C-alpha cells in the first residue's frame, strides 16, 4: 500500500469482519501487508470468514479485540458498522493511529478508477444500480459497489479492474474516507436518519458533506434541486470546501418541480435531460415520483461524467436501458397478490422518510407493517398519509411501544410483539380484497433479523403462505 495510506511500517489492524472488513483484510494481505483482523462477535458465518482469512496468512481473532495490538498498529481499518466511539477505534485514536474505512483502502489501490459516488438519505441504492446499468449500456466495463453490497476492496482484487464503478457510499463510509474524489458526486436527498448512532442530525449531515471534502474547480456534482438541505450541504465542510462559488459553478441539478438540467415535465409526462426529452414516464417501470428522481439523478450523473455520453447515440442507448430496468428487491417490490390483496416488500425502508415516500405512493387501503429497532426518529410524519390511504398500522418489534406512543389515537393501530409470523398473519386477517399489505418498517431489522434482506425474504415467504 502507498506510504500516504499506511503512515509507517508495521501491522494493519482490521476491526469488524463483515463483507467490507474481510475484503479489506484480503486486499491488504495481497499487497504485502501484515494484517491482524478481529471481530467482537462469534458466529458460524464469522468462523467461515476467519478460516478464509487465515488461509491467506492473516491473524484473526473472534469474540474480542486485542486492544494492545491495535494500539501498536500502523493503521486501523474500521468496518462501517463499528461506531466511532467503540473501544478498538477509541484506543487507536488515543494512540495516534490513523483510522480509515474499507473504501479508503480500496481507493488507494485504484488510483486510476473513474467512479460516480452516490450518497443521500434515500434512493442511494436504486440510483447506484441505475448508474451502473446505464454505464454498461454505453459499453463500459462497469460495476456497482460500496454500500450496495459489493465491497470496493473486492473490486480492487479483480482482474481486469473495471473502467467505471457506480459507488454507493453511506455517511458511515464517508466518515472514514478522506481521499474521496469522484468523477461525479451525487446527493439524492437529505432527511434525519441514524439518530441512534449520531449525536445530532447536524453530525449526520456533516458526514454526508464529506463527499465534497476534496472538491475543486474541476469537480462535478449532481444534486437534488428540490431539496434545500442538499444545497446547503457544502457549507457544513468549510475546512474542505474553500471556494463555494467554484463548487457551485460545477453543479448540475435534477428536479421534479421545475425546469433544470434534468427534470420531470409533468405536463408532457417526460423525463428531460440537458434540454431534450429522454423517455416517457410510462416507459420507466418504477413506482413513485421518488423513482423518477432517482432515474433523473443517475442519468444526469452518467451524462456529465463524460461528454461522449451526451451524443444522440449515447442518449438512445441510455433511454433503452431505462426502459429495461426493473425494481430492485426489497424496495417497493410487489411480491404477489393473493385473495385480491397486493403484498409489497419495502424492507429497505429503514427510516421514517423512506417509509413516508412509500405510504404517500399507496393507492389502495393499506395495512402497514411498521417496526423493528428504533433509529431515533418520531413516527408522527406518517399520520397524514396513513389517514389518506386508510387502513391500519401494525406496530411490532422493539420499536412497537414508541410507534404506539406517536400514532395511537391518530390512525388505527394494533401493537404486536416480536413474532414476525404472527405479524404477517394478523395483516392477512385484516386485509380485504382490494387492499394492500405493505412492509415498510421505518426501522432497522436488527432486533429480529440479521439484515433487511432476510426480513424482506421472510415477509415474501410468509406472504405466499409458506409457514415453514
């Protein structure tokens, strides 16, 4: 690894062995570094990961972290799920050891990579998937990586290395990626989130603003022109963004409300990019205005990434790619209709603002499954949309009491426990022909499931009547 990353010779400590941590450890080892990797948990999956890492010559410890070893490390690589105040990271910082994330390690190993970095509160994953899909439609060797699921460190170990990456990057990842310098940076939108981890919403927005920390006169930014919080975001990094006028001079905006570089012409029902229609709204097979915004953001980012992407031929290829794109799993995914009831899996909605978008888009009377592990936001914003669409809220899991406190007396609500089969069975009993059952939890899954994917898959299985 370059000296600018490791700082000094010696062992690198990797803290947390989820997908990104394991990939970072392997990348470091393959590039000649001595690596100590640790995770405070023990599970069969972690044991399997540990076996793979040990076979690559990496020292691995599960169930605890050797703080003395971490204190002496040349560098600490933190998995995004590890809070900044966790003991291993606090120990490292107190000892003057630099702490970075997996994406930082990967970017240092990929100095020539062209990438579109996408952040925001909601819509990141769909926008990232769209951007990667569009880049491939233009004939590029391109992958989606980062928070979308594929660690960027794994991309750095591939042969050949792709020419382009659509990189979804969360606030946690931005916190520890000081060299972020995308070909195009995208901000989809902003609203309060992760208040179970951040001391304030300002701190959360501050990490999002790290996207701009290496901005200069040649930087290209695409952001939501309908969201004033996004426009204010660069001001939160004054130490990095020294000339805000230069930054704003290289910004393109997308909008659902007004003419812009990319906008939705609601009268003509067209998506308009750089002054010309791209596709008709009914050709985009994604539900809701929020997905129109995602498509505008991805298309605009790809177009401004390279002038060759703006030719008539390139626009035709992108338009066809948008027509062919289909919804991602666990994001307002219709999984079936039984007995005249539509079942919709929106398990990826792990914050209130994301669930709000889902409920606002409902056109049927809705039984809403709301619950999981609370993330610090009130649920009161859901009252108006639920009254409009009708139906009942089923509050479940660790957050059930808080949901009941915020919504009871305003909308029909039943409080249940932590048996997910019971929750789905109750939804089935309440739903009538013509209704919808919507899993859009507004909470993380970690009280009952290892991740939102397992939660969504379990919902789909139970909705289909498989109780096994």
